[in-house]
């Protein structure tokens, strides 16, 4: 059955991709090596299209996608507000986006529960989504920064009290020689796991090809190419592989 499914997807893809040879405007993070880079590189390669690449900070990357200034990007969490301007391709390539609160080892204040955040300056990535209660809580003192490395630098200098970090940020905080022994993960765990998607602008011509792109994503999933790309990235970063889409 799996072989037949793959053959069927291959036939659909060969027909679909032969019908359109386009140039995609692809938005990448300004960070040198993220999983989203590898995911987009795989999709562009398998779609057999040309690409014009834009390297933008996250908030500007998201805004450019919403305005139709770029066609496609990876590394997005779906929200109702974002869905007004962005179409999220199914399936998601990760079924969990875990977040952690990173604090200094020398921090005397405890962070054992959500309410402990209120007296703290919390560093977050500009434009990013985390978990609903946190994102909608206007009583928290949030410091918006370009990326997680900048947040860790601010944490080291005591310019913020805690960083809300993803899996890569957590790894940097604990494993990087730059900050060896300086940080720890707070006991309070974020009660939220979110899927991670590739998004296309609803103003882009790719929106009219969304079904073809979803056929391609399903092919990459069932063929194992998507799983292999994700596993290779995390192994190369010496980070435990998170849950992938079933």
C-alpha cells in the first residue's frame, strides 16, 4: 500500500511540476543554519524550480509573507490571525515546537510557575508565537529581540531576566562554549506544543498551486526524505530529534 501511494504521488507530482516552471521568492532567516533552511532547500529542490532568496529577520520575514513581497517560508506556527494572510501547507513538518525558559544559574528568584514571570523581564523573539496565555498576556514585561542568540547575550549582561527559547536556543544556552555553565532551564514547563509549518502568501501565485505543493509535501513525508532531512539537521547540531508529523 505504501509503495502504491508513493507511486501515485510521484505521478501527480511529475504532472503538476511539468505544468509550471516558476521562480519562487523564498524567505529565509538571517541565521546561518536553521532547520527551516534545510526544509525550504529540500522543497525547492524537489519542486525543481528556480528561487530568489531573501534573508530577513523573523518579524520582517513574516511581514513580507503577509504582504505578498515573498512567496514562501518555513518555520511558522499557525494562528487564526496569521491565517488571514498566510496559507499553511499540510502536513506540518514537525508536530511539536517546544519552548523553554532559560535563566541565569546565579538567579536567586524561582521560576516554578507562570505567576513567577510577572516581576521578570522576559526576552522573546520579535514576531514569534509561543503559547496562547503568554502571547495574550499584556501584563508581562516582554523584551522583543531579533533572535535567541541576542536574547542570551542580554541575559548574560542582566539586561533581561529570562529568555523564552526554542529547542535550538535551549541547546545553545546549555551546550555552547560561549556560555558554558552560565544558564539553566527553569522548572516551570511551558504547557504547549505546537505544529511547525511551511507557509505561502495568499497574495502569491503559489496560493493557486497549494494543492500541488501539498501533494509534494505528502510525497516527501511518505518517501522518508522529510524525516531524513529533519533528523540530519538535529544530529548535526547534536540536539535530540523532536517529534515529527505522523
